[in-house]
């Protein structure tokens, strides 16, 4: 069961030298660390020392998987810092393996010169949506429209609505951004699989090899992670062992709060080699 306390523990970065940190991993029932945790930790690390700012855009490349068994090391390379903007590169390693690298743009709050914003109209509500195995405990995920993302026989358009919240999340801007990024990482592969019979999220790491390759998220407005928020997802392309997806995050009233894109690997796992009779 996922608890907010376990997620927050992974976001409490222990200083380990100038602009260097060590952090534990949150147990999510996988053999490897969930990429959303690494997005959240990159946000928190980049914001350290930039207290008057929030993250504007995070672009992350997942080069190697991260083992749950060992803590991770985080290094922040501060590229630029000013009154309105700051930028850093955040590198996550495990032992001598460089695993994840992010470019992070941070921004101070400024008054409007102009303002407009799309309203994301949801066809579902959290109350009429179905809880999934992707998120349980304090991290709650519900899929709208009666869609079962684990059923290989369930076919539909490459679109998905999901609601998410982190029960008990603190009122902290950086943590809220980290948890929001955490929630955006895991559903776009399932969205890309929807039009294709015989594939589904339940087959990932069993007969289908899947992995997030890169993830970019841009934040527009604050959003309390403890309240229900909508993930409106679509995948306009899949092919050549890859998929591309994009999505928007909105508060329950439809206010757009973030947008994101993702590149993924989706390919068949090689069949096991038959054993020679002894």
C-alpha cells in the first residue's frame, strides 16, 4: 500500500556535500524505482536554495533503471540564477551508474500582462470512475468511462481520463509540484495500448517490454495534490517500438494547471529459450 508518508520520506533529501543529496526510495511494489519518484525528487532538489521560485518546466531523460534496493545520489548543477528565472541540471545516479538527468527551469511569480487558459472539460467524475491497481492507499487513481486498462481485450481510442489525489499531502508548493509530476508518469503507455487488442498494462514486464524514455512537464498554475485532479491523456502516435503521448492536468473545476509529454518504449519481450533436455 502506497502511503503519503513513504512518498514524503523519499522527498526528504539528505545533504551529502555542496549541491549533492542522498535519498531513499518509496516502495511501490515494483522491482525498480517508479519514474514518477525520480521526477518528484528532481523537482525538490532543483528548488533547494531557490525558495522564492517554483518549477516552470522539467525535462527528464531516463537513461537507466534505478534499483529499489539502494539509495540514490542526486547532484544539482546550477546553470543560472536571477530574479525571475533560474535553471539547473539535476543528475540522479546509483553507485557509478548515471541513471536519470533533468533540465529544470524555475520561475518567480509575476503579475499578468495577458492571461488566457483552456478549460479542460471532463466526461467523468472521481465518484463514477473505477479505482485501479496503479494507485492505492494514500495515492488514489481512478479511470473514467468504465475503461479497464489492464484488460487486453478492451479496445478503444488512444485517449484516457484519470483522476488522482494524494490523501494527506501537505500544503507545500514544491511538494505539490513533485507529487503532481509523480502522477503524470505512469498512464500514457496504457493510453497508447488502448486501440490494440492483445496488449494492456497488465502484460508490461511479462510479455511486453515497456519503459518511459523521456518526460517533460510544464506547470501553469498551483494545484493542491491532496485534492482530486484530472489527467486528460492521449497518444497520437505509436510505432517502431515507441509511443508518444501528451496530457493535461486540471483541477476539478477544469482549470488547467500543467501540461506534459512523454516518449516511451513498447516492444515484445523475446520468447524464452527452450531448455535442452538433461
